[in-house]
């Protein structure tokens, strides 16, 4: 896929899936603005990506409207417009319902759902002008219920259906799609869902067994689908939720 000259903003591009997306767009010729929570996390990512004129730092807290608007404005100002927005900034921790407090609810909904909405809102004028598109990163947990991560499911289910509504509202100018990954080998999974467990090896095995294809995905496997949905080849796709989950949402 060729994205030469395309102007891309990736929220949560400093690590994990977003980093792989930024790396893939860069390799395909795009100019990429990378967002993360702090200037430090973004600069570390830009160094890892090799630096250069096609990279722009766009830090900002996506859990706040001001942070979303600042990240988008930085990208639009640097590039003179925007063609593609990828919303990958997100958090995900699991807790039983009885242990889930207001702070946890607010943190998940603010970054995963509210942040995705307000980044889209901030980017729309530029995307309407370029006839661009948006790819949101939801989750297989936005398509089906998963016990133990109810708050995360609520935030990601919101992203899936928000994507549909938004796709209808901004068509035919702008396409909006979402990808729904299963378990992907990133800090989120290693740090929060494997290493913290009493038996990390058993926790990892449960994740491997969760997908009928019996493994955890790599970030690069998700990024390729993001690039496809953002590409000219996907020009008749909008409002879609593409599961990249090794079959975990196909049924039982
Ligand atoms: N990994 C999985 O198994 C999996 C499965 C399905 C869906 N997802 C979704 O995929 C997306 C990326 O997850 P990941 O696994 O790549 O996570 P990760 O490795 O933990 O990386 C999270 C990224 O989001 C950024 N971020 C978090 N909170 C932010 C905030 N308030 N403002 C700006 N940036 C923020 C982080 O920035 P810093 O570097 O500054 O912290 C980092 O770049 C998330 O939406 C997640 O829910 C992940």
C-alpha cells in the first residue's frame, strides 16, 4: 500500500499497536504525527522510529478535550491538513464489578470513548476538506461481553457503535471504521494482564487458548488492517467493525 504524501495522526502512537501503525504508515511513505501522553513518551517513540522530516510530535492527554484538540491542531498545523486519523490511545485493566470504582470508570471512558470522539470531532474539518478517513481501535471486547473487564467492554462497545453513527453522519465526505483486535502482544497485555498475575505463564496460556487460532497477535498484524481500511482499496467501506481476533468473536 502506498501512502506517499498522506498526512496521518496516530493517537497512542508512542507504544504498542499505535506505534506499529505509525511505523507502517511511515514505511508506506506517509507523514506521521505521533501522539502519546507526554512529550517524553512521544520523543522516545520518534527516536525509535528513526526521526526525520516525516515525523511530528503531537503529545497530549487524550482523556481530556483540550488534549485531543491540541494533538489534532499540532498535526494539522505541521502538515497543513490531515488525511487519516487513527485513534489508538487507550487503557485497559480488568476488575470485578464490585471492585470497579468511579475513578476506574472515568479513566476508561475518558480515554477510550470520550477521547476517541473528541479527536474525531477536532479532526473533522480537516478530514472533510481532504476527503479523508478515520480508523478507531476498539476491541473484540467491544463486540462481545467478557466477564472481568466490564468497564473496558462498555468503553469499547461505545467506540464500535459510535463509529457506525459517525460514519453515517459524515458520509460521503469522510469514512469512519473500527478494528477490533483480540489479544495483542503489547505493554497493556504483558504489564497489566500477564506479569501482575500470580501465575503469569498460566495467564498467558489462557490468552493463547482464548483465540481459536491459538495465539496472541502481533501489533504488526493489527497495523496492516488499519492501513487497509485507511487505503484507497477500502474506499467503499465505512461504518465497519473489522474483527482481527483469531476467531474469538466468531461464536462458541
Ligand atoms: N493489546 C491488546 O491486546 C488490545 C486488544 C484489543 C484492543 N486494544 C486497544 O488497542 C489500543 C492500543 O493498545 P495497546 O495494547 O497498544 O496499549 P499500550 O501498549 O499500553 O499503549 C497504549 C498507548 O496509548 C497511549 N495512551 C494511553 N493513555 C493515553 C492518554 N490519556 N493520552 C494519550 N495517549 C494515551 C500510550 O501513551 P504513553 O506511551 O504516553 O503512555 C500508548 O501510546 C487501545 O485502545 C486498546 O484498548 C488492545
